[in-house]
């Protein structure tokens, strides 16, 4: 990692993901919008996040939650306009919050003018060549169908064109043809457009799929990496610190190449996410430790983004992302209820997946807040919000944010039938109880816990920037690691099981050094060879070892 990367704003940053349509409705039409979001930025500052990532805000027929775009350089009229976006950015920056946009490079909506032009244009013409066409739907047959609940092939016959077009996602989302230099130039132009408007970063959707080659899974091909390097050059020419964050649902060793020094700055570590869940599902930390080792070995430093849940299903893949053993552990050990398997994963929000257990919920967040990387918090998970089983596709976990106990959870003034999705009133998760206003006033709430953790984390720069070293926990349910900078050493221990755990740690390396637990604020015995720790059910602790040469002196 070069010097400039170490000083970049995203190092160890906490990223809060939100769906603008579901976050806050500013104009009372039942749909969340940029105006509503702008009015909630003070809440996000209070909570203590560093950046917000907005799922796509562009014009779209919304056949895939806005990932089907008809105009890359505009705002969906239901969300606002470019002036509203400018206001959002100005207020966010004023509050010290960065703004990350979702950039969908791989495909457009079928209603995008480029696609409409392509299907009417003659075969072999420049216009047709903007997408991936074939007379033979058996091409690229080794590329798995990702949305297998909705599609059975990656090819769709087009009557007008008289050819099949390729789509890695829904048939409403034809893949752009990156072999075509015009496509590359257009999409780099889109990057410029948003950079000129002042955004701080891009979450690059579906990056592995830009190019296709027969006989491969069509994922992460060399040409794809070459194009991403061009994107990197382009953002560098802006002369500001712009984060490029890859969404590549691939095993660690396949996701790591996106993090080459001249490519992207960060990538989600979905294999780690799966292993975090599997650890809690089994009460065993072994596979999690292995995955952490692999992740650090593949890319050291703090460049992995660490989500628990997001707006998609919990992606488990076909045994490609993680081992069958991890998949089985999750499927048998976490609460799912009926009908929650979608595509290759599980379609539940975090709290219901954990069967409403706040201890496991805190533990998982405590882990992402202390592991090296960028923790990602999905809107509503700071409250333990529930989901609405039975809604179509991934809508169960995209429901309106719960702000107050008032009508519609304070999300909107519109009559309920007009709302983008129904607010949660499911038992145990009813918005009259699970909402920001109520939890702010309860000192022991999950919301106040998140805020306190983020405050502590901000003070412990070793948790944001420090090196990572796994220690031997000598207990099957516990994971112990060290985060160190030159001036600060933080020891972290976490118990992934529902049973309490006592263990002894060999801290002879720091023999006689002072140890202080930070979260509960208590002194421990001096470091020694036989240092005793007790962690309750799903317990975790952060200890400062020795004196701190700056902040905590
Ligand atoms: C990944 C996004 O997270 C998902 O919501 C979307 O459906 C696909 N990419 C296609 O854009």
C-alpha cells in the first residue's frame, strides 16, 4: 500500500449503506428521496459513520431496485434532481460525511436508449455492438446463472433484433459489450460526470462480469482488470481521494486481484461475511480464523470492506464463494423461517437471521468494528430492524427505515398504501418499538450501543489503521487478535458461542505491561504468561496494552 493510500479518507472508515427510496420521504409522496435523506444527515453524524453509500439513484424502471438504469447522468425523478443531489452533497460534506455512489458498469436497463437503438439497428452495426449478442445461446455456457429464481439462462431472445442478448442478471438488464471502445469511453465519461459533481467514491457493482470468454465462468477476466485500471486512472486524474470499492462476490483469492496497487482501493469480503455467520451458527471460530488468515495473506492492511447484511440476499453461492461446509453450517444454524431461500442465498435481515438475539447481533458488529478494514452498516441494522417475509424478490429487507413510533414509523406522511414498501409491524420488530426516537432515549438500546462503539473506535486509531495479528486463543469458540500501530496496541477477544468461555492467554511478550479494558473501562492484571480472561455468552472485549503514547495518555 503506497503512502497516499494510507492517508486516504476511507482507511478504516465506517460505511453506512442506505436505500434512498426507503430511508426518508421529504415531500410526502410515500417514496424516500434525497431531500428526506439530507434532513437525516445530522442523525448519521450523531451515530458516527464516516460515509454513506447510496444504492442507485438514477432514472430506472426499477425492475431490479434501480440497478437497471436508463440514464447514468441524472437522478430518478421520484428521488429529486441534480440540484437536490448537490444540496445533499453540500450538507453531507458540511457534516463531515462522504458520499459514495453505486456505479453500475456491467449493464443497463433494457429501456436504456442505447439498448433500444441496438435492437433496431442492423446486425454487425456499431449501434448493435453496444451490447453482447449471439445467434447461438450456448455461448458462455460455463457462466453460472446468478438470479436462478428468476432466470434459467443468461441469454434472452429479442424479437426485434432477431438475436439473443446476454444478461448476467435479469433479462431486463442487458450486459454492455466492453469489447467495444465506445462503451468503455461512455462509461468513463459517466465516472467523470459524477466526479465533477463532487462525489467521494463509487461502489462498483458486479465488477467481475464486464468481459466474457468462452470456456470460463466469465468472471474477473484479464480484460476486466485492464478496464478497471482505466477507471482507476480516470479517478486519479480528479486529483482528490476517490474511493473505488468493488462488489465481487468471489472467494478471497479471486477478489484479491481487484486490489492490485493500480486497480481498486477496496473490495467487499463476502467470504468473510459468510464465515462470520457460520461462526455464530456453529459456536466455533476455526473457519473464521482460517478465512481471516487467508484475507490478510491475500491483501494486508485495511482494504477489505466488511458487511454483515445488505440489500441483497445473504449470498452463499454454489460452493464457489465458501465451502459447502460453511454453507451447510449457515443453513442449519441460523434462523430462517419458511420461504427465505432466494437464488443462491438467504433473504433475511440480520436481526431475524439471528432469531432476534441482541447478543449475537452485538458480537457480529463488534467483530466488524475491530477487524482490519471498512465496516459496513446496513441501514436499520443499528436498530435491529426486522424484515417483511413474503414480499417479492429482495424487498423483505428493503422496507422503510423506522424513525419514530408515529404513523409509518416517521418515514413518510403519505397514507400507508402509497408507501414504497410496508413499514415493519411484525411481532418483536414493530416500528412503534424498534425506531430511532425510542432507542435514542434508552441507554441500553442497540442504537446507543452502536454509537458508543463507534465513538470508542474513533479514539482507538489502532482499530482503524493498525496491523492485524491473530493470536492463539486455545479455545474453540474464541477468536483473539491484536491491532497495533507504533503508538497503540489493542487486544481483541470475542466469543462466538452462546456458552461462556474462560481461557488463558500468553501475554509474556508484554510481561508487566498495564492492561485496561476499554469498553467497560476497567483495569485488568498486568500482562503475563498466564493471563486469565472470561467472556460471557457472545462476549467481546477491547483491551489497551501498555501505555498509549498519544490519545489515551
Ligand atoms: C449487485 C447488486 O447488489 C444487486 O442488487 C443487483 O441486483 C445486481 N448487482 C445487478 O446489478
